[in-house]
C-alpha cells in the first residue's frame, strides 16, 4: 500500500498519480488488480450506485457501508472516503466525531471534504489534529451545486480564479495532504499544482495536475452522465444489456438451462 509520503515523492519526481473512484467489493477488487495508486470512495456513489439525482442525499451511514465494502475488495490500496453533505458543516465537535466514525468504521486511510472557506480550514485542522489525514477538494464541488447554480466550470472569472488559488494555498497550510481539483480551467490547475507542495489530483482540471481521477462507472461506460472531461474506455453498458437480453431470450425459448447446466443422477 502506498503512503502519504510516497504520494509526496511521486509529486516531486513528477510521476503521475492514478486515483479511481470505487464504491463496493467488486470495483475495489478490480481497481486494486489494475494497480491504481489510490481509491476514492466518493459520495458520487449517490448518483451512480444509489440512483439519486445528486450527492446531497448521501448519508454518513451510506459512506461507511460502501467504504467497508471497497476495503474488502482492495485490502492493500490506500482509500480515501468522502465526508457527505452536512457531516462537517454544523460544528467542529460534530465534524471530528463524524470524521472519526468514517475513518474507523469505514476502514479507510483518509477522509475528504469539499471547499476552502474559513470553516472548512478549521475542519481540516480539527480532523488532522485527531490524526486523521484529510484530502481537500476545490473548484466544482458537487455538494455546493445549489449555490453554484449547477455543475458549471469554476474559476473562469479573474476574481473567482484568484479566490480558488488562495484557498488552495490556505488548504495546504491547514494540513491537508492532497487536493482534488474539479471543473476548473487548465491554467488554474497548473498554477495551483506548481505552487503547492502537496499533490493535486485533477478531474476536469487539465493536463498539469499531479494526478488524475475518474469515476469507475464512467471509465467503463456504465453511466449516463458524461461531462466533457470523461473518457470512456469501454461500452460495458451495452454489453451488460446485450448479455441479459440473450439470457432472457434463451429462457423464453427454453434453451436455458440446457443439459450442461443441470444436476443429473450419478449414473447419467
């Protein structure tokens, strides 16, 4: 299993860091078999696994359940789990309790939270003070879609650009060990990555971040949601439907189960 120290070394040596989202035993198992550097069990599971329209309905219980399943599939991979909406927004004391519960019961190596406001910086400091590593997240932060006006690119205007840059610097000072940058101009992704000592992981943040992350289901072509930054490496959705249709046809036509799929007496 790679460590935080190793991720820092990879940044210094300009070795790209590969992160993938995984939400259960099979996706964790296949991600580990593929040799990814680390796994994010993200609250995006609300959309791609639970069928919600956004991430806001995901609970701490959901995150713990899915993180534990992912860990069983990937016992030797560094795993980060998202703190869901409203689990770190109420008070510092509640934030520490929720982070500790997710960390211990979810069997993860770190937790992730979104945003760079002063309250988020205090949350990062408080959680790291509990000896729990924190990954931060700036740019298009899905838990803030209602205040952002939807899934729109952030940092296009100069004022917003500078605000995100400043927040990134403050996040590093607060003690985060890694920063996810989502839905921002490539120039901003590069500038943040060049100025920070901690690794940056991009998703729609251009070519110059220290690593990249994509959703497991997006890579395999299993989801309907396909933003500009997603490259599908396979059309598994079509193959899955076709396989089920073939099985259904064989059942309807009494082809399945054929003799090789049934139990017979020993003398036959």
